[in-house]
C-alpha cells in the first residue's frame, strides 16, 4: 500500500500497488487501473534526486522535482564549495535552483553580499525567517504549483522552515518509502528512510526527507561539471578549443570574461576547485 494524491483529487487516499511495482519514489506520477483502485505503472520521470547510502548504493530520494531551494543563513556561515556543488547537482537534474536566505530576524543580511557572485544566475534570492514568519507567504506563493525541496547545510533551518511553512500553508502529509537499490535487476527494496510529500493548498508540494536534508551532491564527470556551470558553459562557446578547461589554454573566453568583468572571479574559482576534485579521482 502507498498513499497517492492525484492532482484531480482534493483528498489523498491509500491505494494498492501492483505486486511488481516496487520502485516508486516520492513525487512519482502513476497510472491507475480502470476502476481507479490499483496503481498499474509508474509514468516516465522528468528527473530523480539520488543519494548514496553508507554502502555506496544509489537511492532515489524523490522524482519530478521542479524547484530546489538552496538554504543559507548568516549562521552557520555558508560554505561556498558546498553551495557550488549544490548548484551543479540542481542544474544536472535538471531543476530550477533558487536561494533561500533564512534567519532574516537575526539582523543585517550578511549573505546578501555573499551572494553577489551569483547575481547573474537568476537564483532570485528570497529572504525569510522560520522564526518570525517573515517572507513565508512569499515563499509559499513562489512554491505553489511546483514540486519543491529544500537542501542546505545542517543548521541553516530547513526543518524549522518546513514546519513553519506547513503550519501556514500545508494541507496534510503523505508518506512514501524512499525506494531501495537502483540495481540492474530493477528490483527495488524499501528502506527505513521515508520521504514525505506535503501538498500545498492551491497545488504543488514540498518534499521532505532526511535523505534530502543530508544530501551531499556527488560530482561524476567533466560533462556534469560543465552542465553544472551554465554561465561558464555558455561563455566557453567562445573559447578557441572546444574542450577548453579554462586553465592555461590560449584564447580562453571564460578567463577573458573574468578579466573584463562580466564573469565574477568567484565563479571561475568555483569551477577550478571542482575541476581539481574531479581530476583527483
Ligand atoms: P536544519 O539542520 O537545516 O534542519 O536546521 P534546523 O531547522 O534544525 O535549525 C537549526 C537551528 O537554527 C535551530 O536552533 C533553530 O531554532 C534555528 N533557526 C531556524 N530557523 C531560524 C530563524 O529563522 N531564525 C533564527 N534566529 N533561528 C532559526
Ligand atoms: Zn576556455
């Protein structure tokens, strides 16, 4: 059995799964039988957020995500390398990344200045406070109609934000087990980690799970790195070499863009740092 919310249904309900259907994840869209009583099949996914468990196995946390909110706060101080990795992961899904600056109640928003190198990326930072409620209506409004998740460093207030949001704008909770191994056999096994689907009044939902909150993005390949830096990817079209890594190659349009101003140096620094970790493996 699993809980299902059909968009046409105002109320979520419990429903039987077909015996062979074991690889459902939070956010999956499904097809029901004619009587509307049993899930027949899972529809193709737009994207999947995957994490690695302690044994290096890949697990699907959630599927069909539209918007990923990267949460930062004045404290703990944002770790730039982590934000850059989060961005790479979100652009690779692909999904829309947004920045959420929490703890607005703690005074002047230091992270605003901190965000300057990302200004050209359309991350549209939203300032909120889980504690005072500041900005939460605007957040709910921006989230409506989409499937949303929160990611970010421990301590920035993700749990507090989910709780505060649901208190004001939630309409219940739907639990689905996080699916098991993505083994070649295709046989998923349920794990004890669950992801929750919180429908928003007026459409859309928040997905929450410890797997999302502790998510540390992996970096798989140079292609993933390129996709993860859409600004550098676009500028790279102008480099003399198609596979330019923007290091010491001649006629590099990316380094030129940093020298001449359009690309913040912090972006090339982030690229260089992640390229280095990638090349170490
Ligand atoms: P998570 O690890 O990202 O889930 O963060 P938590 O929700 O557990 O919050 C970490 C700490 O920050 C807790 O002590 C919260 O009370 C506090 N916190 C969360 N949101 C806010 C906020 O908007 N303002 C302030 N001042 N503290 C907050
Ligand atoms: Zn280049």
